[in-house]
C-alpha cells in the first residue's frame, strides 16, 4: 500500500491506502464518523488541528498526493463522488452484516 497525503477543508492527514480513491473515501469517512458521533482522533491527524477547527469539514475537492501536502501536482477528487463511493461501501457492509446476522439467527 502507498502513503497518501490527503487534504480538503479542515481535513489534513496521511493514510496508507491502495489508491487515491480509497484515500478520498477515508477523508469522507473521517467526516462522517463525527456526524455519527463516533469520531476518534486518528494518529495521522494532528490533535492541535482538530482543536483549532473543532470539527472536520471538506471542500468541493479532496486533494491527494503521494509526495506531500500543498502540492500543485496533486490529484483532485470530487468530494461528492467520494461521498457516493463511501455511501455505497457503507450500504454494502450493512447488507453483509444483515446477511450474517440472519444466518446466525437461523443457526440458533
């Protein structure tokens, strides 16, 4: 896995992912966890930055680079598209969880 520098709005972190799209989904997940009230400070995000902004927020684009922050040659992924991917992933996980629960209920 590669190391990606991810930044958008108040989110700025480093994450190991398979590709830049996964890194963008990670940023969306970080924001959505706080919406669910389950956000935890992850190792890759500076605690001082969190204290300064209070909550995470994203811009219209998520900027991703394998070379560092604030680079002109970064890849930009549309935040809305990353949110759609995050939502589809969440729905798939929920469906798998329900299937497993149903199978376990049948066994008991």
